[in-house]
C-alpha cells in the first residue's frame, strides 16, 4: 500500500525519518524568502496564499490536488501525530505496518475524540470564536447539502468530536471529503466579512472545518479506527483549564 501522510508545519522542526511522512511548509506563498527546504504548499494547484485563514488545510488542499499516486493520504501537525502509544517520541508514531493493518479494518484512521464534558461542540465554539461563521455554515449545508443537516445538528449538540483536522484515509474517500469540505468553505468565504477579525480569528475556515469532518463521516456512515493523538511538547493543563473557564464566562482567549 502506498501511503503519504502530510505534516503541516510553518517552521523548521524535527521530523519523522520515514518516507511515508512528508513535511509541508504551509503558507509558503507568503514567505517566498523562506530558506526551509520542506515541500511548500505553493506548487501545482494550491491555495497557499489563504493559509492565514485556512491553517493546515492549505497542506491538505495541496495533497488532494497534487498527490495522486497513493492508496491512502493523511494529515497531521508538526507537533501532533497519530500513535498506538502515548509516548512523546517520533519512533512510536504510526508506521506503514500500523497504517496498513488499521486500514484493513476500516477506511479511516482518526484521533480519539476530544471531549468537552460540560459543553456542546456548538457552545464551545461560540465561546471561543465568532458565532456568525458557524451559523452561516449551517445555512450553507441546509441550502446546498441538506442530506448533511441532520448530522450537522447532531455534531453541534454533541460534547465530543474528532478535532485538529488530523486523519488518514483511503485516497478515494479523501477526494470526496475534500470536494465537499472545500466547496462549503468557499461558499462560506463568500458569505462572511472577516476584515475586522483579529489575526487569530481570521483562521476561521480552519476552525470551522474541525467540526465538519464528523458531519461528513456520520452522514456517509463510514467506519473508522481511533488511535491516540500525541502532542510532542509539554502542555500547561492548568492554563488550558483556566482558558476554558474564561471562554465559558465570555472572555475571548486563544485555545
């Protein structure tokens, strides 16, 4: 099985020593003077210039449009990887044997769901970001993809979701997902004005997309495997918990 897992990054970083992993320098079109030798997201058919708004999705778009000779394709982050273990070590991330075995069981590999416990996905989103883009997304789905509306509502009411835009899936499925996802995001771009948003909030299309993966999977009744999502750096859980509570009481803080 030919597999390529894209690693979205915006800086030089320690990368896996495996040819199934391909570091992608996102937003390369905006940093033409960058000397980092990673593959840029600005070759071939691309949306590199939209990286400030689409986050890691510019790497996914590049892979969708420019990598065709694979059986499966995936997306991870330079600090977040899929693994069968909990070890913060690149030697323990999914390898080709792991991926082949998992994809024989189901056509998609996902990180375990992130659980908000006391908040729904919808309430968590609107406490952290502007409400309008998420509501507009629902309008777009209702108008153009009504068969997905029931799953959208269910995901919004749920207290957990597969986050981070991280996955590995069969290439034919990824093509279908990307057609659907980027069409919705393109329509959303034409429906909202983000010119007054902060730099952080202008990453809106990347934020929105995190909640759409489950909508697509659930509507199409696709089976999947769940594995660990390992964050390679230390996390300040006290700070993260504090930020969660601040957002709950209306303060605008970054994730």
